[in-house]
C-alpha cells in the first residue's frame, strides 16, 4: 500500500506520537523512513536513542516527508499548520490526530488540493489494541485512506466513518477507555467493601474485563446473549443486574456519552 520511498513524519512526540512511532517500527517500517518533530531537546534525545529515528524541526519534517502525521493538542494545531503550510509539497498527505479539529479547518490553512485525513485514535493503541476512526477531507481518495489504514493498523483496528460521525466516535471509542476504567475502579472498590484484599479484587476484576472482551470479540455473540448466559433465574447475577437497572445505569451511560459528544461538537465549533 505504501510506496517503497515514502517518508512519514510524526509531528508531536507525546504519548500518542510515540505510540505511533513504536508501532510503525514494530510493523516493519525502517527508522530511516521516518522523522520525528519534537520541540523539547531532552525528549528529542530520548526518542532518538530509543528508536533510532531522526528528530528534526517542524519545517524540515514538512520539507522531507510526503506523509505528515500531526499529533499535537487541538489548541496548538492552528499554529503548527501555519508553520508547516509553506513547505508542504503537492501530493503530500496530512493526517491529523487532534480531537475536534475538522478537515475543513486544516484544508483552509494548507495549499489547495492537499489530501487531509482526520483520525480519532484511543489509548489502547499503546498495547496494539487501539480503535481508530478515520474520515477523508475533500481532496482525499481511496489510496490516501488505504495509506492511513496501513499506518494505523500497526496499533490496532481502523474504521472509516463520515466526518459528521466523528463527534459520536470521540464519545464512544475516544473517551471510551475512561468509562471502562471507571467501571473497573468501582468494581474493585466494591470488592474491597465486600472484604477482599485490594490486590485480590484487582486481579479478579481486571482479568474478568479482559476475558469478557475476548469472549465478545471471539464468539461474535450479541452482548445480551452473553449476559443472559451468566444470569440464571433467581441467582446472584440477576440480583445484581436488577440493581443496575434500578439505578438507571443504562440511562446514565446514554446521558454521559451525549455529554461527551456535545463537548466534542463545542470544541470543533470553537476553532
């Protein structure tokens, strides 16, 4: 999918930037086909030592690479694009991993006709179980999308969505790990409350979450079917699930995810 000579530059070496670099190297990309742009000298030195990837300035990265992956905070995106725009060559591909930044926002600041792809990643990319949703900008074709898919496949799964769905995606998979960690935290606290040592409760809950996720993915069964299999009539699970229903946990999730979606919309509108 990727041409033999493509050079990928990752601009911004925070957690997600580093995750992408290490994932690409594990997936077989050579260090000399990659560049990293990072302002902090000590961080730059650390990453060069760890990965053998050359660290350059933003402008150099834009000049030398044909794929630019922008992994900075949404509030820094405008400045970054204005800095690199004069140096982006025609035929380049620009990939943005910033929440709430639209392809329109980026295209308006780049030379006309540059292909832009917007990505919503999530943190399980750190362990190669990420969920990334990608959306094409107006000058983007299937070849560009396939390029981005092959880049991100190194860190997990990739799905194409229309850009208008990205606020919902942000609420579901972008923020999603936090909701699951919240549930895990609550279950561990409950275990301690029920008299288990914290370490025991933690091991029980974490493995239960991992195992349940694997069961969902590998059986392909509907979650309701899997839940009903654990829930025998008049048993312990039924008693617990009834309490969850009484406390309107389902409704709370809906309200929470709507709030996240609305916040994502606000961020996009506040450009």
